[in-house]
């Protein structure tokens, strides 16, 4: 139907309304005619023209209306169709729009799907990340806890400060030192925590670390809240963030008090050893001095040839023994890097003659021959430390004789002139002894080394001599060489370059014309008196002797002496005490009388003696030459420039010390009774370890004042229980003005530490004895 309507409409449009109306009319007429004819023909059976005309007329009347109606209808239909088409187009446009939107929507949905998928993926990733982070955080926390416990369990101090010097944290050890919890410490500065002096040190060292960006180490004594002191080795290290910006510093502090104690104990042990060596050598020297001095005096007296030889052997043996002491002392000095040589003008032929004499005698004893060879002229006066050269040559000759059983020992001297007024001298000592295997040659100069396979001779000796000789030779600017063949013998050569001087530069005693002097000799050992008196009398002096300090002072005041010779250790006082008394005497003659110390051990420089009231000092055994020199100097008989520097001695010894203050102890015993008095003694015994510990620590800390303060307490406490010896030591230790406080304080502290308990034992015994005697 719509198709038909469309066709009709299209036809109408094509034909136009008139022609379409005519077509409708014609169609209608034809249709009416057909219907009338058919109906008339069937119903009536006959047709009239009217039958034909009627449909035509009817058609003509009705056709226009019909055409109009159709036309209108068709127009309406057209309009509807247009509208429909328009609606259709609109619909299509809408559809297209809709489709586009749907597409867009679909795209958007797709995009959203994708986004959702991505979001899901991101969420999963985030979840993974969160889980990982959580795990990392847990690990970090665990690590931090571990690190913290590690830091806290460290016995070392650990702390950190920012660049402003403000604390950011610390460990437990540090909390204990500053007596403050970390939380309270954070935000504070060193000056809020430490006393000013330490805070200042902290500021200075912090400044250095932060300015130079370099770590720094230093030692510092710190005081714990309970008052005990500890020496810390602090190390400060700058730290920066990941970008390299300086953030502050880490500080580490290690308690090195024990280490310091150990080091000090080691030093003390070394000092003790030195004291021991000095004391022993001092003790041995006194009798030796007697032998050397007296045998020398006897040697120069009227004797038969045989007696002269015997005495000479005694003399030379004693001198050799003295040299062994020297070796031992030198060994100690070597260890303390204190070996010194003092070159002075000496008469070389004289020195060589002495050595030849000694060697001849020693060889004769072993039935060896001694040969002396000399190539070139021996200069009369050279500058060298004669004692040391003698020591080296004696050592080599002694070895040569010791390691040779048959044949000969020789001293060969080769002298060659050298530049700058010097001579090069090779002193060679040759022997025909056991010899030394070539692989041993470089070892024999080592300390204590002895070649193991040398027959019977190997046990004799110490293995020190060559080592000391080599170092002495080196100290004199020379060298020792050795060549040897096993079974054939050895050759040791000392090469030295010696400045040659003229005779008048020799400060020889023979050049000194001494006046006749009236001397007071203060010496308590009989043997030493005999030796010194003989020497002095030989020099033309008249000698009076005082055997203790009191007599010496009395005699010095009463007599009219030109010179005093003072031994240092006397039973009642020291030679220095006498010198001091005389220096302060109102009588100017006494003040000005020259005082020369006669002393036994070579320890310190002569200046020490001069400072303490002596004009000079001469060591024992008395060397006549040196004594003459000292007198010549004191009485202006020689020029100052020609005066020989002499190393002199300081006695290191112990005086018999009274342990208890007996009067006081008796008094206390009588008034308090033993029991109460012993209680005080026990209290003292309890206090002392702390006092000693404290003094040792303060000593280490270098806090002299604190040491003296504790010593003061010890003095009081020791006095209150009658411990005289400890009290006396403490009295010295408390006196910071004491001229040798620094030098002695270690010994004093150790003295108090070592004496107090045995002195207390003595006190207890004393009280017991007193109880019993009641
Ligand atoms: P000491 O003689 O007291 O053992 P030294 O330091 O003087 O010590 O000598 C070290 C070692 O060198 C000796 O023990 C010895 O083995 C060897 N020695 C030194 N001189 C000679 C020598 N003339 N002949 C053979 N061996 C020697």
C-alpha cells in the first residue's frame, strides 16, 4: 500500500494536478461505464445509450471533486512523505549521532576498562610495594634495634653532635660518664655537660674536625660521677649526608687507663732496672775503687820487679772489672738510647802504651805472645773519647786473648794523614785463635750473641762486648770490621778519623802547677779514705778527714781549709746538705771555700752538682789527672777552654730508714692501748689501697695538685698511726715546691705503696712486743 501510495504520489508529481485530475476523471468514467454496462447487461440484459452517457456525465460531475480530493490527499501525502522523509533523515542523523555517541561511549568504556586494568595493576604493584616497604621497614627497624644494642653494649663511649655542637645522641657508656639519659642529653651542648676546661678542649677539637673535615684523636682524662678518673682516647670523625653535606661528628672514647698503667709500669720497670744497675754498680765500685786506687799507689812505690808485676796485674784486672761494669751500664744506656761519647783532647801514645801493657800482661797469663805493629806516625794529641776508645780496644783484645789458646795476639795500628787536620787510624786486633765461621760474622755484633761451636771458650762472656763496642765506635764516627777463618784466627779493625791537636791543647794534669793545699776530705768508707788521702798527698795536699757530716761541718768551721772534698752519701747527711749549709754560712771564707764532690756513680751531668753547691765533681775510682784538673780549675791554674768536661755521679742509694715513730707508738700504746691503736692501723690499711690507686691515676692524669692532696692525706693518716717512713715519703710527695718533685714523685708513690703494709706489720709486732713487756 505505501508503495502504491508512493507511486501515485510520484505520478501526481510528475503529471501535475490538472492532468492527474483528467486521468482520474477518465479512469472514473471508464470504471463507471464498465460497472453500469456489466450490471445492466447482467441484470437487464440490454444496453441503452443512456447507460453509456450516464456514467460519462456522472464521471464529469464527480471527477473534478475526486481529482481535488485525490490531489489534496496526495498533497497531504506528499507533505506527510516529506515530513516522513525529513523525520527519516532526522532519524538517520540522530541514529548517526547516536551511533557516534555509542562508539564514543564504547571507546570510553574500553578506555575505562583499560584504565581499570591499569589501576588494578597499579594497585597490585602498590600493594606489592607497600608489602615490600613494610618488610624493609621491619628490617630497618630490626637493624636499627641491632645497631642500637650494638652501640649500647659497646664499652667505648659513642656520641654524635651536629655542626652546631649540639648533641644528637649517645650510647649507654656515654650516659654513664655524663650521668645523663640520652633523651636529656639531646639538644645540649658540651658546656652544659662538662666542666669548663674539658668543654673548651671539646670545642677546640670539634672545631678542628668540622673545619678540616678530618678525623682527630687525642687523650683526655675524664671524671665519672662517682669521682673516679679514667683516661680516654677520643676519636672524632666528621660525617656527611648522601649529598656530601657535613652533618656533624661522631665521637668515640676508649678507656685506656689500664693501658697507660701498663705502659707506665713498663717505664717504671725500666727505671727500676736502671736504678738496680746503678745501685749494684755503685755497691761494687766502692770496693773496686779501693783495689784500683791502692794497687796504683803501691805500683808506684818501691817494689821488686816481681811484686811490681803482681801489683800491676791486680791494678789492671781491677780496671778491667771496672770496664765490665761500664759495659753493663752502657748496655742499659743503649737500651734507653742514652749512650753518649764526649771527645776531648787525649795523649794517644799514652793510651796505646797503657793498652799494650795490659795486653802484654793478659797474654803472658795465657802463654800467648803479644805483638805490636805500627804503620805511620802516631799523633801525640788527638780529639777522641779516650775512655770509650780504651773500652773498645780492651774489649777486642780481651776477646782475642779469650778465644786464642796458642800463638799470638797483636795490635796493629795503621795511621794515614787525612784532610782537615785529621788522621785516619785503623786499630786492628789480630789473633791466631779459634776463628769465626763466615756465616757467623755478621751475627756476632748482635746483642747477647755468642758463636755456639767454639770449643771450651764458648761459655765465657756475655755476648754484650762487641755490640757495645760497635755502637760506641759508631758513636765516635767510625766503624768496626771483622775478618776471620775458623781454626786460623780473626782480625777486628776499628777505623776512626781523628782530629789532630797540638800538645798545648792537652789539658794534661802535668801542665798544672798546684799550690800546696790544706784539704778536708769528707768520706765515711775507710778504704776510700786511704785511696783519696794517698792521691791528695801525692798531689802535695795536707789532708784532714771527717767521716760524717756533723764532724765535717764542725771541722770546716774550726779549721782553715783551702778545699773540701765531699762524698755524697754520708751516714748522717749528704754531701749536698753540707754544701748547702756552708753556702749559707755567715762566714764568707766558708762560703767561698771550693767544694769538690767525690762520688761513686756516673749518672747525671756535672751541672747537677754545680747547681747543688759544688764547684766540681770527680768520680771514684779517683783518676789523678781528673782530680788535678778539678783542683787546677778551682784554683785558676788552667785556662777555662782547656778544662775537660767530666761526667760525674749522683749517688742512687738507700739510706737506712726508721720505719716507725717509736716514741709516738709507745705513747699511743700507753694511752690508747693496743686494741684501739690497732683499729686505727686497720683503718689505715683499708684506706691506703684507695689512696695509692688515686695517686697513681692522678699521676697518669698529670694532675700534680691532686697527687699532692692525696699525699697530704696519706701523710696525716700515716702520722696518726706512727708510720714514720711512709709519713716522711708522703711529706715529700705533698710538697709541690720540692725541687725534684717531678723526678721523684713516681718513686715516692710506689714507695708508699710498697712500704705501708710491711711497715704496718712492723707496727703490729711492735705493739705485740710492748704488750708482752707489760
Ligand atoms: P763475649 O765475648 O762476652 O761472649 P762479645 O760480644 O765480645 O761477647 O763477642 C760475641 C761473640 O763473638 C763471642 O761470644 C764469640 O763467639 C765471638 N768472638 C768475638 N771475638 C772473637 C775472637 N777474637 N775470636 C773468636 N770468636 C770471637
